[in-house]
C-alpha cells in the first residue's frame, strides 16, 4: 500500500506526481496488469493453437 501525505505548501500537482512515482517504484502496476490479464491454461492453449494456425496460413500465402 502506498501512502502519500501532503507537505506544507505543496501543490496538488506535485502531490499527484509524487504518488505516481511511488506507485511505479513499488512495482504495483506490473502486478495489477498481470492479475488483470490472468488466463486459464485452456485459454492459453486455445490462443497458441490459433496463433500456429494463423502462421501456417501466412506461410501458404507467402509461398504462392
């Protein structure tokens, strides 16, 4: 958890920029992205199969 307290005489813009920096340095953003993009094994397998199929179709087009 990131806590940022406003310093005396600090503007809101500076406060927001300090907050953003703390979030980035703490490593929260990559972790949130990983959790948000979670895929089951079945979904990963299905995507891999579709990717291979697409590559095969591209190779067929290139060989003509």
